[in-house]
């Protein structure tokens, strides 16, 4: 079951339905015209705008609610930055992780910049041993809630609140290895101790550390990115210089069969 729907987009905004609630949020890519009439947009339960600061205008939106995305239950909430606790464009990446991990039960899976744990929960459902890493203690708590919603409270998941690069360096020293790694680095971020992450500067050492942590017979490394300018071709060039093997790359999309799809980042899936 999938309770997320992209209903329409245009004029720098997107109209989405998450479960029982319809929301309007900014979308800089949507420079085209909406396809639905204005009356459909006016029916939204809430809208978010960055004009004059980050602001929600809510008509009838609960503090939290739950949606189902394929096999997952996810808690949503309207955050101060307009995020909700899920990036629906990652849905196909989660499915890819699941399909590969199901071929190797008990694989060690590392989820970096792991946010609210969609990929963590999907991997844990396959029987993988998961390490979930995010610099935000609040997001790790949110991910734990999602694990509980999916009856994964007792699954073998390590919950780590830490700066990703510092954590990876310690794992290298400890000799820890992983069969599969997923990373979704931000353009800019701050670690648990206010460490600054800049993707143009830090993506190279980040991938070098990931390479050292892969097991002798790895399953995959998946990199997703929402940074403008880091196109699929850029990611392909970067990965090809660091890893031998084959790679699938392309754009992430918010997809709908009934309206215009929205490009929402890039991905590359490397396999040995």
C-alpha cells in the first residue's frame, strides 16, 4: 500500500497527499503551470512557505499522523523547515535495498545520514543487521518510533547519534566491515558536536572511508544526493574513480501517472 500521492505541481509549488491530508509545499523545480484548477489547491489542509521566514498555515492538520509506504508505516509531523519525516522520492531506493538484501539474509547494512529511518526499517525487515547513523538525536528518536511502528523494536539495529565522518573513522580503526552502505549526505549540515559538513569538500573523504568499510564481498553502495549541480553523470564520474564494478545512475523523482513528475535529486547504485 502506498499512501503518498503527488497530485499536482507548478508555479514553484507542489500539491501532495500524505494519507488523509493534502499539503502545499515549495518546489523550486516546478516552474511550469499547474494542471489542476485552483479550487483543488484551495482544499489543502495546510501549506508551507519560506517567504518572510519558514511558516506553516494549517487549516486542519494534526501534530503527528501515520502513513503507509509500501511495507512501511511512517510517522509524519510538520517540522519548522517544511519537512515531514519522509522523502517520498527515496521510495524506489528503499525497494532496491530490500530486493538486494533479501538475497543475503543477515547482511550488515550501514545507513548514513539516516534521517527518520525508512531505509533502516526496510533493511531490518529483510533480516539485515543495521547500523543507523545520524547527527540529530531528535531524528534518531523519530527513527526509533518508526521502527516500533513496524514491529522492529527488537530488531538488530544500532542507533548512533554522531558526526558521520567521525563515526566512520572510528569504525575503520575498529576493523568493522559492512556488506552494504547507503548514504544520503546533505549539501550542508552540522554534526552532533556542531561539526560542519560541506558536500563539495567532504564527499571525497566520506566515500574513501566507506570504501575501507566495505566487506570483501560487498552487495552494494548507494549514494543519493539532492545538491544542485551534482547530477547523475557527476556521481557516476566520482564513483567510477573510486570503485571498480558496475553502476546504475539516474534522477530521483516524485512520480505520478496522472500529473507531471518532479526531478528531486540524483542517485547511483554501485555493485561489485
